C-alpha cells in the first residue's frame, strides 16, 4: 500500500525517537555526557512513552502468531537488495528537520564502522542489512509492530523491559499460561523455540536465514532484545548455544548504537563494494 507523506514522516520520526531513546538508556561505555545526546522536551518523551504503551498492550502472543502467518511466507515483494534499500529510503521525508540521512546512509554508517575495524565480510554485510526489515512500515504496519525493544511472548513479561508497567493492560499478563514465568516454554529451551514480539528484527532474520552465518543471523534477530543482552532477563529461556552466539550480538550492538557520524557516507562511491559483497552471500532476487 502507498503511504501518504505525513504517514511516512510519522514513521521516520518514530524510528528516530526510539533509536535516540535507546541511546539515552544505554550510553556509550565511556559514559558520554547526557547533554551530548539529543535532548527531548516533555512532549517528545511523552511520545516515546505512548509508543511503548501501544507496543506493550498490543504485542500479544496471538498477535505475533498472526503476523508470522501474514509475513513469513515471504510473498509480499521480490526485489534486489538495492531495490529493497531504495524502497526503504522512501521513509525519509524532505521536511524532517532532524536528519538529512536516508536509510541507505544510516545502514552504511553501521556497516562502514564494522568494516573499518577489520571484521569478516559477513559481519559487514550483516551491519548493512540489520534494519532492512523496517520495510514493514511501507506495508502499513503501525510503528509499535515495526520498531521498539523486542521481548519474548507466550510467557511472563520481565520487569527489565523498558516501560514494563504498560504490560498491565496486555491481555497476556492475566492469561493462565502466558503470565507464568516459563509460559509455553521449558527451562533453557533455547531462543529458536521462543516467539519474539513482532518487528523488523524477526522479519529480516527470516528473509536472510538461508544466506548468512548463524552469528550474523543472531545479530539480525536479537539486536533489539535489550532486556536480555543488557539486563540478562531471560537467561532461563536461553541455552548454552544462545549464550555463545550472544557474544556476537554484543559485538554488533556497539556498532548499531554508536556508529553515527557527522559526515554521511558517500553512497555512490560505496555502492559497488556493497553490491559485490552482497553477491557473495545473497541471491540476485530476495523475497520479502
């Protein structure tokens, strides 16, 4: 479906506010001063809270399963990687006063920081791909079903999840099974058996699951799972394999959060490199 210019701007603004809120909650290890981050006035903070209120009320187990059924057949579109990136670029609105970066430049900032540190090709490509699942916005999905911190559904919500108080209005919080600590799962069952809240992380994981190393797939699938990789709130669901792979999620997280630079990357100059890199791992046409 085609979104109006106002809807596209609202989608972009919501993404920006969520990402900046994450930075505020999890500043760089060197403890960057609070004034160095973008400061919100009270209305903007209210907008972040309202976003999480909607997210926490409506991300139920049944909702997640319905979205898995709707999207994971990957029959929405067929595109080349660069067509998909340019499709996502339509989220940027020229009237937005806060940024002049399109989505390609945002993705390249992450991947170029990874490349500069000498990481393997698949790691660099994962950085370039990690937010591509946000094309969900362009299908008309509400923002609370595209971005935001992710968390398991089908079991008790951890109080380590940001704005966890809003889960009190989620039907699952009083469900006989879903409100239990283990819920539908068993101790240390492994995250591959766990249903995560619906959003761009889960979507891009399924698009790429046949093409990237497992380390990269964990980065894609869990890069917004802050209640675990920052708070260790769901150790009881993870197995030893998950903990080993989360070492890579932690490595990636630094680039995801702290790679923004004042000078935008030169997309035209970098495109041939990334087209060649993608050809090593991905088919010519991707299913979305």
